C-alpha cells in the first residue's frame, strides 16, 4: 500500500495500480482495505479508466459502508457516471448517499449534485426541492466544496507535486470544516420572503466563481423556478437576468425564460413577462414565439407603458390570419391599446369587429363594458351603449355587473328617466351584496334622481349615507373649514357633493338656516375642489335670505382672499350677495 502511494505521488499510476491490487488481495484490516480500494479507484482514474474508477469506488463504498470515505466515494462515482451521461446511475449513487448518510457533511454535496442531475434529466421539480433545502441550510461553502471535488476528478496533470499523498490519504475529508445547518423541509407563508432571500444568497457564490460553467447555469435555472413557485418576482427577475447575461449559451435558457414568462403572465407580473420575452429575442433574433406568447408579450408591453410597441405587435399578429382561438383576445387587447393611445374610433372598430366576428367568444363578453363606455361618450351612440349595458347585466357578475348597472343609471338619468335611474343606481349600490367602488357614486346618483322626482325626504336620506354617521356640530358661520371633518368619511369629494345636494333641497324648501350648515359642510369636506367655493357661494345666498349680513360678508371676504385671481368666482359671490343693502333693523327707532 505504501509502495502504491509512493508510485502515485511520482505519477507512476500503472505501478501504483499494480501495488494497490496486490494490497487488495492481501489480508488487510478493514480501514486499510477501504483506503487501498479508494486509492485503486484514483489510480484507475489517472490512467483514463473512468468506468473502472467509478465501479471501484462504488464497490468499496458498498463493501465498507461504515468507512468515513464511503459517502464521498459514492459521490465521486456518481459524478463520473454523470460525466458519462449515465444519469440514472448517477442518481442511484447520490440517492445512496442521502439515504445512507443523511447527517454527514457530504450529504449536502450529494444533494447539490443530485439537483444538477435532475435538471439535466428534465426533472425540474425534483431539482427545485433539493435546491430549496440547500438554500435554507445556510452552508455558503457548499459550492466551493463541490467545485474542489470536481477539480479532483479532472485528468492527470492537474494535481502534480508533493500534495498528492495528502490528497489520496485524506481525500474524503473535504468540506468537514463547515457544519451543515438544519434543512427546512416545510415553510409557512410568513417565511416566504426569508426563503426568497435564502435562494438569492445561495446563488451568490456560484455567480462569484465558486461554481463551474456546467453547474452554475443549472443551479440558477433551478433557483429561478424555486423563486417563481414562491412568487418572489424580484428574485425571479434578477436571477433569470443573470442566467442570460452570464451564460447566454446555456441550452435551456430559452425554455427557462418561456416558463418564467408563462408563470408571470398568470400572476400579471408584466415587467417580468416583458423582460423574459425580450431576453429570448436577444438570445435568438429569429426565435418564433407561439401565438399565446406573442399576445402575452404584446400585453406585457402595453402594461409596462409601451402601448405603441404593443400596437405594432398586435397589428402584425392580426395581419397574418391568427387562429380563431387567439384572434378574440388580440382584438380585445388592440381595442384597449387604441383607447390608451387616445384613438377612440380605432378602439370602437376593434370592439365592433370582435363582436361581429366572434359573438360567442369569452373575450367578447369581457369587452362588453369597455365597448359600452366608449359608446356612452360617443356623440349620438348612447342607445347602442344602453343595449350593450343591458346585455352586460345579463352576462356578467360582481364588479362588472355593478358598473353596468351604474352606467345604465347614468344613461337613464341623462334621458330624464329618473325612476329607472333610481332603480339602476340602487341596484349598483346594493344589488350584488358585495363591497364595490361604485357604491358611493351610485348613492349620490340615486339622490340626484330622487331630487329630480321631487322625493325630497328619500333623496335626503340617501345623501345622508355619504356623510359622517355622527351628527355634525355647529359649523362656523365665517366659512372656516371644520377641522377633522374630512377624516370622518371615506370619500370626502362625494360626501361634499351629497352635502351640497341636501343644502340645495333645504334652500329650495326655504329652510335656509339649515341649508347654510350643509353648504359650509360641503366646503369643509372638499376645501381644494370646486365644491369649496360653490358651497361658500351657496351659504352666502342662504345667509342673505335669513338676513345674516355679517356672516355673509365674512364668507365673501374669505372668497376674495382665496380666489381673488378668479373673477368668475367673485362674480358668483357678488350675485349671491345681491344688490347693495343697508341694515333696516333700527328703522323707526
């Protein structure tokens, strides 16, 4: 055995192999026999007999499973099998390490190697599980340890010099200076961000040179998928970009990017969708995107503030007679893009083509509301809008149903059909039984239509739902805003309009003192909008009616100070004050 080590150190690998074989046939102690067997494998490797080295290491590890060198010998055998494209054999050896030596430091090296084998074999999910476990183990030296192991398996000549004896006799000691951390097999939702950070930390040493050109891109591949599973989209974007930038020739890179784009599309992570497809096209200018991918790319461009580019993509797509299952989505998206580009005529044309050519398509139903919105504001096309909205009420639900009801109410009110408007507004406010952004605008519209129907009490009751629930205290009669009032309502602007509506009803009924408080409430709720000055002007008008000249003058002075550069507002205020008056309260005294 010593003669074999000496010959090995001199590079006489054939002589070393002969001496090791003689030792193997001798009656050795188990530790010596294991050492001789491992050394015989190294000699075979240096002689270029890689299959023999692999077989020898596997046999010795099986014969002496308790020897400290057994797990590393199995890993070395597995790496040689993987280099020979025997992925099944490599997987078997690595499984032996993880099953037989789960707590050994070598187990994590085996897990890393197994993830690489799984990625090469197309078993991405298995690789992701192993890489996630390794990332959570917190062993930063792991990439360098495996790199050292792979370097030892390089051809003869890479390890010349006096270190040879140390490398042979201690060849299974590598990596033991770093303790393996606990592996987390399961994680809660609250730990998801920590997991994402761990994935990125695990990638760092590979990118810093600890990995080799074969290992690093595959590790990044798996980590990108792990981050995508965790919906850690910033990490997905950073790691996938580094994969492409550092390893543009990695064969699986386009597939990784396509998969990331598909997952990001489902999550509506449009910046990642866009960058993924752009990376694919940079890698291969002639790459042909599938029709769904073309549409995803176009939508990503649109959602990331590139509507002109998106329109170009969609126009080219529609020019080449797309499949029936792809055209409806393309037309719907084209209409959205045209609307964003302020091209309402082109948007309407796209919606009408979609409705005409694909009446039963899902995207035709999706287009009902945006199509109706455009028609509602187009000159002379309100009846068409109404027909689409009535269809939307029948075919949609949730938020879309609520909006359709609200817009039908608007059209009815504009046409003077206030009873129908009230019904549609109340349906928008309460019909779905779910919270909706249309709830408060619908109540405001219902109040206006009830007022138009002279149902004053009902209108005031509806308006009240938009105001603070607690009774309003005395409002300063000089027009000063009421502090803290805005914080008591969810939508101060709409609440201000409701307060103005109540004020107008009370003023119209001759209840001017009450009207003043509501006008001033409206001004306090929306101090920076038109509701503020309109409320103050309305308050002046009611104060004049009840002959409170002092308060009216104070509010007028406040308007002069705040809107002195707006003549039309001051003109309204002077009209509210009326012709010059003098106080006649002392007449006759």
